[in-house]
C-alpha cells in the first residue's frame, strides 16, 4: 500500500474496490470534511455531552436536546448527500456504506445517527406498507433540513445481549393500534423523530420468540410527546450522537411485520448496524494509522525519523496489512448484505452465509480498530494522551465499537451458533476456494468438524481462539481473491 493510499480514505477505497460508484461525489464529500467538517467535528467533540432541556418556559415537557454549535450543519451534510435516500433510489446499500466510511474516517460518532436512521428506514420499507411509507418513510428520505432521523432501541437496564430475557417493554393492542410501556436504557439518537423498538405483546410467549418490532414516532397523533427522555448519558465516546434513557408510557406504536416473527425483524435491524460497525471500525483504524504515519514521518529520535526505526517500520507494515485484511472482511459483509437485505423469513442459504460473515467482520474489525488506535497513541508517546491532539480521540471512539450492537462475546457465540445450526461453514469454504489452497481448505473443514464434536461447554469456552483464527483465515482468503480479481 502506497503512502497516499493510506492517508486519504477515497484513495484507499479506490485501491481496495477499483472503480467506485460516483467517485466525484465521494471526493467532494471528503473535501467538505477537510475544509469545513473537521473543524466543526472537533468543536462538537470538545463540547462533550449535549444538554437536555426537559421543560419549556411554560413548564410543559418538551425534551429538547441542545447540541454544540455547528452540530446540525455537520449532521445534515450526510443526509443531504444520500446516506439514507440513496439506498432506496439506487436499490443498493453500497452508496450508504461508502458515505459511512468517509464519515467514520472523519467522525466515527457521527456515523451512529446515520446507521440507526438506516436501521429504521430498512424495516419500515420492508414491513411497513403503503400507509406507513407515506406517513413515515418519506420524511426519512428527504434531502433538506426537514429530514427526519431514525433510532433503534432494543436494550434495557438488564442488558442487551439476552433480549429474550431482558426486554420488559409491553405492547398492548387497542382498537386504534398499539401502545407501548417500558424503558430503554441505551437509546442511541434519543430525540429522533422515529424509532424501531423491541417490545413484547401482551400474552406473547417468553424468550425471543415472544418479541415483536414496533415503529414509535416522537409525537403522538395529537402532536404531544410520544416518549420522554429521562436523561442523556455522559459516555466515553460517540459524543456526536445523544444516547439517553427513554421512557415509553402508553406510547403510540405501529407493528412492523408479524408479531410472531419479531425476533427476525429485530436481528435484521442489528445486522444493518453490525455491518456499519465493521465499516466504521476500518475507517477509524485507517484514520489512526494515517495520523501515526504523519507524526512518525516528522518526528526524529536517536538521529533519524521515528518512521525509519526498524521496529516501528515493521509495525507500520503489519498494521497496513491488517487494515487491508479488515477491509476485505468488512466489505464482503457489505456485498453479502446488499444481495440479501430484501429477504424476509424464511431465509436463504446466502442469508445465513451473510450472517456468519457479518459476525466475523464485526468481531475482527472492532478489535483491530481498538488495538490500532491504542498503537497510534503509543507512536505519539506522551503527546498521544493529550486531548489537544487528535489521536487520543480515536481510542475513545474505538472503545465503543467492540460493544455496540453486540459485544465481541456475542459475535463469537452467535457466529458459532449459525455454524452449528446451518452448517454454513461449508458455504464459507466454498466461497474461499478460488483463492485458498485445497490443503488449507481441507485443514479448516477438519478443524471445524472436530471443534463442533466437543461438548457445548468446551465449544463456547474455546470460542474466541477458534473464531479469531477463522476470521483471519477468511480475511486472508478474501483479500487474495480480491487481488486476483483486481
């Protein structure tokens, strides 16, 4: 990888993907960040957590979120350029994820509201019907300052991984629709005009099979608040998105899809976000790596530039190789999702292959982003720990990537489950066959079969070693395949 390909996201994308769709628009967006967006982003980050104004001057509940100067301008730029509307105009998720990569390279936290807005628009498009499309989807697809934002609220106080046990929000059916009552503890993009929310209809069975997915607008049909924000979280990262505790009190809601298939819709939403998490992780890692490169090229120690020190030079080569591997895995998840995102239950084998690749990508890229950001701080020495320089921010932003939309543990266990239940590793090995030696494929087929023969407790206990090795093997095979195809 050449230096210029490392230092600019568009050049890196061009190198990895070859011909880009609408490359001029992508370069224009990157130029906007360089001339305008970064300065605003840095100011927003320094300002910290947004404020919550709970009541207006008349003492009535308003739950207005007050952002730092310029945040709205920063936010609207991505919506205007098509991070949501392009998906439905071009019938492809690829343009959104490309814009997301450029966004995350410059402001990883800002990619969160775009991601959850997409995670709202996609299930609404698939399961909402004409009336809900006209009322709710069209505002999400606007290209001006009146555009609506979406949000995806699943997690409650007891945790997010075990949704079947921890979702206590209740959905009650009435003659006029549905009413939701409960609380969401990590509500990303609090204040959004629209949210998709996990809830359990009254009388539904326990566990994940009793969950359903609902659409909850910010305002009731009479114009009053439909949900309340108890408080905003002061958290380590993603200051570009307000995360709060949301209270639902007989909140008006609309069922998406069938109530008895809600867990499938919920997982579809999570998959959209998990792929975005992988894309954003690679973009953050590239930014951290580029900052480290610039610093090391300018800094001298022991008589020569830091970049020319043998140990650090080797580490740069390894990190650059790791970046390409991470991107190959993340972008395969994008490609696979783009092929299957319109599917509804029951799913094809291609969909289950996507699921495995998405789990591998989310796990591998998030861990790579954290370690690369940490390493970039070390390259800067003591300066890397100072908030006045940019590199410490990337570690703060990276820390959430291994947690959001399912921890690394969850990705490992869910990935192993899809292998056990769907035997999807056979499709994965078939995918890699053109670029991988037959001996290596046979080795992995035998390794997976032996691994699955263990007792379940042993399978889970050894899951990280197995899953990390499978992720690396997959990434290497995909990278070799892409290089040959290119």
